[in-house]
C-alpha cells in the first residue's frame, strides 16, 4: 500500500508537459525551512494500492508525465515502482522523482526495498536536502546544492531547462485544502508559509 499525502491529476509546474503528481507521506529528514511540514511525520495519511494510484495518475487523458515527491518517495520505493509500472502499461509517460537522498547513497545503501527498481524507471532524479541559504529561486530544485540527474535521455532534449529556468507554481484545490503545486521561489514560499506545499527536497 502507498501512504499518500496528496495527489493532483493535472499540472504544468513540476516538469515538462502536462503532469500528474503523487506526494507521499513521511520523511526521515527535517530540513530547515521546510514548507511541507505536515508531510514529514511517519503517520498514516491516505492509503491506496498502486493500481488505485495509477488510475488516478492517468485520469486525465492529456497527461504525458508523472512526478513523485513528498515527503520522501524512496521510503515507499517498492510501491511507487509498481505504480509507475502500471501507469506505463496504460500510457508511455516520463517520470521525475525528488529525493533528499544522494543518488550515490541510493545505489550503494538503499534505504528501503525497491529503490533499485524505482531508479530504473526514473527519467530525471532531483537529489539532496533543501538548504535555505542556497535557494536562488531558479530551476526545479529548492536549492543549488540539489542535483538534477538525467538517468535517461528522455527529457534531456525536451527544451525545458530544469536547472536554470524561472520557477512557476499553481494554486489548486484538493478537497478543503489549497495546494501550492511546484517549487516556490523564496518570496512565494514566504507568503504562503508551511501549508500543503511541495518544495522538492525541503521535506526530505
């Protein structure tokens, strides 16, 4: 089962194209400046099977990419690997994944079952912890110490500069909650504060 903090079926704020996003609940890191604090505790949020998650991620027929964030996706690597496998049996999508772990650690000392399988499915991995002093407001990473790894060539020539482009965010309603989807720049983060916000790396 997946322990899911939030999902959105449609966004252009977390990678090239039209993407669906799954944020997991639970993170072993407590980065200073995290604005997704409610997604850090290792507590039960919304439980769902990989098949159910895959169905929600592909609900919009125009979606051509999936993004995993959190929380810390690598703690639920096996279930996420199964999820993306089901998604790709239905549709050929790209996969971006954010993690607080360095890629070298994931390969040498995986923190959970299924890390290797998930990495094998990832097209772009954004790794490292969020450091507020190194947040320059650019790129699809929270701070410049975080690295963007093209594990496949799929998105390398997409024309979407993942490292240097200006960030974009979207406000979306999820039931009674308001989600700020994307990697907020420092000003946006200061305005919205630690409420249901995705800042890849900051809660990992």
